[in-house]
C-alpha cells in the first residue's frame, strides 16, 4: 500500500506528539519505517494509512490513522499511561507529619525513605535494614552512628520507612521473592532525601524434601521493580510526579539496553536543578549505547562513516561527562567515578586511573565497568565483605547490582591463596596450556571430555578465556583481560587466582591446588546424614533447622573457638566433645554452602573431633553428624552472645 513516489502537492503532514522519553515510530501499510523521533515528530508523507507506535517504559501503544492529501493531522498519545506516584506521595506527606519535623530539615543531613508499594493482597510487611559503612573496617554495620533515626509510618495500605542519616552510601537489606536476603547500594546526598520505591510480591520456590519436590511461597521484594530517585528538601511531595516518571523511563531503558533519550528529555536532565540520580542514569545509558556502537539518542542514528562515528562518539561522551561532573561531595555512589573512568577509557585517555572506591556501585553496568578497571588497578578495590558478596552473589536484577547478603560467608581458592603474577600473563599461559582442548580442525569448540576433569570454576574460566582469545586476534591481551573481567563480572584478583588454579589442574599438578586440610569427604559407603534429606528452611543459612537445632545431645557437645586474626574475617575452630573416648570414629561437619568444600570428615582423638582453620566472613549454622551414634548437632554461630561482632552481624 505504500506509495513509491508522490508530488509535493499530494503529500500530507503528520504531526505526532508524545511524552519525553517515549519513542515515536510511524510505519506505512507495508510496515516500513517512515519516520522516527520523540516528543513531537513532524513528517510530510503520501496519503495512506499509517500505524503510529509510542514505546516507553510502561509498554507499547499503537494507533492507526489515515492521512489525506494536503491534510495536516495531529495525533497525541492521550492514553499513554504514566506511573502514578499518588500512594507514595500520600505516604511521604504523612511521614513528614509523623516524624515531627520536615524530612531533610537539616541542610547538612540527608534522609532515606523506603516506600513500599504492595503488589499483593494481605501482604506481609517487609522489614528493612540499613547499614552504614565503618571507615576503619571498610564494611557496613547496622548500628553505625550515621543512622540517626528509623521510623515506620503506615497509611492507606502503604508503608514508609524513614532513616535520618549523614550523607554517605548505604547498604539496604531486605527479603526477596525467593526467600533470600538481598543487599543493594542506596546513596544519601547532602540536603536531599533519597526515595526508594519497592514493590512486594509472592515468589514460588521448589524445595527438595528427600526424593520429592515441594513448593514453598515467600513474600518479598522484587528488586527489578525498584525505583530510586532523590528530591531537594524544599520540594513538596506533590511535585514528585515528573521525577518518578523520568526515573521509571530511564531505569526501564537501562534494564533493556535500549534508549529513551531525546533532546527534550536530555535538556530537562541537564538542568542544574535536576535530580543527580537522573544524571547518573542518563550518563550510563549514553556510555553503554556507545560502547555497543548504538546511538544513545532517539533523535539521531549512529553514523556509518568512520570519521563521523569518531566525532559522534566524542560529542556524546563529553555530554555524558558533563552530566556527572557536578555530582560531588559526600554520599556520591561509586557509579560516578566508575562512569568517569569508562568515559575517559572510551575517549582513548588510558592513562587515567580510577580512584579507589569504598563500596560497590548501584548499577549492574557500573559494576561491569569497575571489574574491567580492576585489571589495570587491582588495588583500587577493597577485599571487604560487601565487595566479596557482590562478586560472588550478584543475582542479575538489571539495571541494579543486587547480591545475596550471605554469598560470602566462607572462603574459596581466591581467598586462601595469594595469586602472584599478572592476569594478562596468566591468560597467555592458560591459552597455551589449553591448546590441547581445542579441536585440531581450528574450531573454537572445547572437547567436553577434556573439560570434564576440571573443577566447575576452572571450566568456566578456561571456556571464557579460550572464547575471547580465539576471537580477539587483533586485540591486546590487557583488553582481552578486561573483557574477561566484564564477562565474568569478577575482579582481576579473583580471576587471576581462578586462572592459576585452572593451569594447575590442566597440568595435573595437584600439589599446587588448595585442598581440604581435613580428612576425606563422606563417601556413599558411610551412612548418610538424615539432614540431607530434609528441606532447606532458610535460604540464607542452609543448615539451620536441619540438624535438630541443639548443640548438645546424648553426651556430645558442639562448640566453637574464635580467633580474630584480622578485622575483616574470623578464623574459627569447630569442636565436638564427647563424654567418653571415641577413637576410630568420625564426625562430619556441614558448613555454609559458600565454603568450598562445605562438608568435612574429622576423626575423633580420644574425646574430641576438631575442624580447624575455618575462615569465615560472617555467621552461619554448622551441622554435625556422628554416624556411629546416630547423633545430630547444630550450632548457630551468629546467635552466640560471645561471638565476635563480624560473626553476629554479617
């Protein structure tokens, strides 16, 4: 139905209007794209039927219109839904009254307000913990002095949790739809209130009990639906609507790797008074679109000419840099220095070194860029609990970096062994050592039988390294290392340790690999612990409630000895004591699932069986099985009053 040619006098004018951040597309009867833009699109087109698409954060809206010769037709997206912040606004207004003073009243202070949007009927009220960072130990604490006040206000089925805090970055903790405790970063800017709107739901999780599978339901938070923005202390709650809408639009773009940016939207974000969070979201959108050679703007296409591409990329990167340049001072999240480094990297300014960052970033893309930078500056990233947890427990909740709070209780090869050398040299050695794993035909496929002898961690590193090295012949090794860090979302130190472990495994030099210091893991010939047939009741602490819940049973007692060797971890010894000699008998210890391995067998020496050199980064429940006596013991280390603070709180 499309007209291939028409006289100018035969054309009509189609004007399509939409909201900032909403992409407008006009397609003809053959579904050929005839015009594209945002806010207001004006196109002279031949007379016929046209389909108009408005695509925004809240979905796709379509309308079919007929354009006649000489006609000027204006079409508005009157039915495009806007995210309604009405319940959040009402709650925030009531919270202002409930707290007895205006939120953010002290210009030197900040506030974090968590607003709960209940997505189900009769939901369980979620609980939130806010952790401030202890500078001395470079990790977060729930009882830090920065959190000055915590109040909950409920109105019309909504809940608002108000924290009056010092400007800083914080770790917000809550339960997920899968029953796990999750963490993510929330900033608190001087003189502003940070509003975090979360949505509840019900998750269905399969649980194994013996040989059967059952279903467990959890009330929790869906992190992918979270919206975070900030407002000035002078701004009234009824003025939040546009900020909420723009936040939703930008976060949806980040999550889907699309763009919502047009000149009108960017102009509002570039204003001095605009929310700094919107500036961060927009800058991140620009950077990830450009690094994949896509236009960050709805109003412009990525050039095909190389010289035009360079100018286009440079212009947009400078625009992204200007967006984040004013965001300074206390409370600035790590995303800002990470973005600044990535922008300079893409501009070819490789001598720029990113400053040390004390906390993980908010956004998943910023975490990926930070991992790339760790190749050049491995010492810029602390070995803190939060970094370890984010590294090992990120759950893929784009656009946010969200991780399991219990993901780093136990150590692994990267913790127990200090890797030496550089990641670049190790990758080259790994590629040479893995040459036998690649088919002689030149295919980049790896023989499954050759990989089968490697540990799971080594298989992943070998496969990723081979894939990158085989497809990046013109790329420097350091760039390959950065790509590998980005692909695995692991810092260079962890990658280096894992790569060296893979080298040791491929060479068969088991002496170079870290092995359990204790006896062999239980075999099928030994009577299995009954606890293994019981369902996991606590996803954060898998052994809790599975070994009977008692530390003293039938003349046996399970206890622990702590040794605080450093500020950021605890060495402990787990001991089973018997009232009578138990020579030639054994005790099986079951640790948190983040220990590698997490199951040990120790012989009794007279009246004691000990599991030594257990390095922990937080509390967990230990279970013990004594098969010769059918005895089960259970000890929750975090519940012990005399346990070190790191064990009780992490």
